[in-house]
C-alpha cells in the first residue's frame, strides 16, 4: 500500500487538508480496515475473530498506514514537527 501511495503521491498530496480529500480518505480508510480485518480473521482462531481487541488492532494498523505518508510528506514539505 505504501508503495502505491508513493507512486501516486501527487494525488495524495492534492487531497491532503481538503474537505473533499477527507471524504475520499475516509472511504479509503474504511476499505483498508475491511481488508485488514479479513486478513486478521484468517490468522486468528474463529472465536477471537470478532473480538474488540481484533477491531482495535485493525484500527491501529490502518491509522498507522495512513499516518506514515502524511507525516513523511509534511516533513518533506517543511512543516514543523510536533515533537
């Protein structure tokens, strides 16, 4: 996914910080969550596949996948770090 985003960074940057971009990112984020949930279900026991912990793991990973490109481009564009 990160390689795909990097290859289309001009589109991703054009969306960043805009309301229309936020709507598109929301749809893409939900799609990533669905894909991650399916992959995680395949890796865990059936009884654990619908647990709150599984959902939290999926949300955490999906958030990181979207946060990394945004952070990297913010640094590259010279925005100050929040550290």
